[in-house]
């Protein structure tokens, strides 16, 4: 059977967290806004407004450094429940145009529509999100994920753009190599030493030369340089996992610091599970090391869970077993294998379990009302 051809759209909400804060508080208009952790200690920027980006501020930057670059910025703690509420409303708009949606994150999704319908659909989505919700969104359109992603980046902020195969030589090839996925600062420096600075340079470079840089990924990167992306579109009509992760602004050597972060991430995953009325059977730990090697390790449990302590216990056991030698650059916790609700235990809960259940309910109530940072466990203070 001949494979159906589609246009692929990447819809990306611009500076999403900051845009929601501006929507709720118009007095912030024109002011640099940083959403993220406290500048005291190791807080990082989750999202920043475009006004802040003019000063060189970027996501994942230490909040202290961001304020040094942009002293007049307003710092706001994240309100994940509010962001999720707005994300769900955007999702409903997407579903009016197509059922084929692959969600990448809370603020980004690929959509598949009938071949030739991409441009008109992209403009219609852009208008609907802007006029109905008051949020800026950029839309990139093409025949595959790679070109749609790059078209979206070029359209930012708050615009619609497209790159088609006939545009590759004139629009893709002049771009810097950092525009391609899989090419970060370290790889970019290696390529620069080989005289490769643009995607055109990369496309014309012999594969045998690129093997020294990309190894087994050479073929994929070489295809990307020619605008070819063979990744399948994976429509997700329901979320298959819930995850939280943190990239550290500097390498972390302290195991206790990592465990404190694991506790915080587990708490976030647990809250999102309970908010959606689900529990999970599989917990996955994600770790990235100093050399950017990344591993994921999972454990499947005999019963589904949704309590913070149970998620943390599973994540910590995976960390202790697979952490290898420090330092670490990133840590993440994921829950999957969903079931609606949680299994009913035939055993009467212990006083400790009953107490924890009441505390969890209280924390969830406070989070829903005041945001994710209003309450946290004492262990997080250890390394602040």
C-alpha cells in the first residue's frame, strides 16, 4: 500500500510560561520577564520573554547570571498548573484541525494534515490561538519534522513560515550548522575546525570525514543536511508518559544534591499523575554524564503508584544502581504504564501512610491554588 503523504506542521508557543504570565498580568508588557527558580542558590531560568533575550538571557541559564545580564528583569516562580490549563486549551484548538497530533512538550506539537493543506491550516491555527487565547505561537510547515522545525525557528516570534524541498539550497544550506538537531556547542567547535560552518558545508563534506565527528550517527546527520528526515510521525491521542527533568548549569558531583533534585522531580511527576487521575507502573530514571552520554533505566513495579514517596523511592534505587561515577549534567524522572486511579490495597494503611496521604492532599491543594513552588519538602534546603 502506498504511504499517504502529509504536510507536517510544528506549532510552538513562543516563550510560553512568560507569555501566560503576561496574559494574566498585562502590566508586565514591555518588561523583561524571567520565569524559573530563585536567584539565591542554584535556580535556573525556565523561560524568558523576548525582551529578556535581547540581553543575552536564555533558558537553562543560572538565574543569578540572567539577572547580572538583565538587572531590571522581573523574576516569577513557575505556575505549572496554570501553564497546563492553557496548554490544554491550545490542544483543543489543534484537535479542531486534525486528530493526528504528536505532542513534544507542554508548549510544542507536530501536526499532520492532508498534503497541500499545510499553509492554510498553519495560518488558521495561528489566528485561532492568538485571537481566542491571546497567546503568541509560531508555526513551521514542510514535508517532514526536520524542515518543519527549522521553518518554525525561522518564523519566530509569532509568525508562520514554510520550507519545502525546492527551498533547500537557497534557504536551508546557508544556515549555520547549529540549526540541525544533534549539533551542540562541542560538535559545532569540532566542525568549525574542519572548516564546516554552514549546512551547505556539511552537505558537501565527504561522509568519511564526518565519521570522525558523528560516528554511527553520520548517515542521519548527512541526511539532515540534505533536508531528509526519515523519522516517523507518531500521533499521540493520549499521553503515554509524564516526565520532569533538570539540566544543571554546571556539573554536579554531590550525590546528596542529586537525590534532593530527584525528590523534587518525583514530587512534580506525582502531582501531575494525581491531577490526571492516573497511576503508573513503570518509573524511569534519565541521567546525562559529563561527556554527554545519556542513559535511561526503568523499573516496573508489582502495583501502580502515584505518591511522591513511592516514585522517589523507585527513582533513587535506579540512581544508586546506575549512577556510575560523577559528575552529572542532567537528571530526569518519568512515569509510564498508566492505569486510571490506583489499585485498592486490601491492607489497612499504617499511621505513617495515612499521615502521608493527608500531607499529599494538602500539598496538592496548595499547588493547585498557588503554583508548584509554594510548598516543598525540607530536604530541598540542604544544598541551597
